[in-house]
C-alpha cells in the first residue's frame, strides 16, 4: 500500500500503460481520477477498480483543451478532497512521415497533446498540490527522445521537450515540496508494441517470434519489459519512497539505452 491515503489523477487511461498505471495506483491504495477522451473505456476501468475495492472517478478529458484540464483537476479534488499525484500518460503518436515531406500541421498536433496538453494539466495541478503541502508529478516520456529513429521526429522531439521541462519544473516547484520526475519506457509489451509486431509480421511475412527476438536482441535483460513493470516505476515515483527524488528521469527499458 505504497500510496495509501493519496489522491492521484492519471491522464491517458487508454488500453495500454495508462490503464495499467491506474490499476497499479488503485492496488497500492490511491484514490484515482481517470482522465482520457473515451468515457466508455474510463467507465470500464473505474468499474474494475471499484470491483476490487478501490476508489475511482471518471473525468473525460481532452488535454489539448486547457479548460478541460482545469475541470479534470477540479473534479478529482471535488471527489476525493485533495490532489497528491499527477501522472501525465496521455500522448499522441508520430505521423511517421519524413520531415521534408510532412505537413507541419501534423507535428503541431503532436505537440498540442504531448507538450502543451501535458503542461496545461500540470499547471492546473499545482494549486491543489501547494494547498496540500506538496505532491508528485510524473511525466511518462519515451526512449524515442534518447535513441532516435527515422521518421519519428515529431514524437521524439516532443518528448525531448518534456525531458527538459521536468528539470525546469523541479527547480521551480521544489520549494513547495512538489516533486517532478519522469519515467522513460523503451520498447514496452502492451497494445502499441503488439500492434507494431503484428504489422511487421504481415508486412515481412515472418513470425511474431522473429520480430520479438529482434527487439530482445537489443535489450541486455533479454525481454521486452511489460507495461506493468513501467507502471510499477510510476508508482515508485509517486510514492513517498521517492520523496528525495526530483528532476530525474528513470529509464525502464531493460538496459537497451543508458542515459
């Protein structure tokens, strides 16, 4: 029960890491606000948490809208009385087009969610955390900003901006006992990577085992970390076990990339 008595707001509660994080936070005793655009999926996740004896409130949110961000924070505080942890897990993927040919409007849409959306939700969370005497903000970043891949410039650079924002905000918010850190996954076994693997299988006429073996060959530990392992790292960063840690990025990638 690392998070017993704490209140957390988690964005990006879709079928992947956001959901795994919400379940992990509830398992460790936190009351959770669940934020994402899909109300039906949020309700399903909330029902799962409540069936296990946890507390959850659904807050449908488009984080690209600053008013929606403020409302998500307010609804969570209204439901549970305070806000101790914010997990920024919402993201928009890359258009996967070479920079020379891409319509930069598509880059802007990535930044609207990954950078501005994350910062808007973070800004809205500061006041209740100050009122509570402190808190923890956890950004979910990406190894894509460390290990650059072709045609992923929009996503990688947006996550790179957040890596710097973590350090800047940690300095500014430290005097209020608000910690700001990042968890940085690499390849992570969950819906997104499973979709990638199936795409490779179909386009290359190979087996799933072939594709997974290629990924694992780059990972010293020899396996693709499951999303639940990343969620556990996010739990750690939100807990009092990390109370002396701020401005840091914790890479959870099986050793594929050292920073």
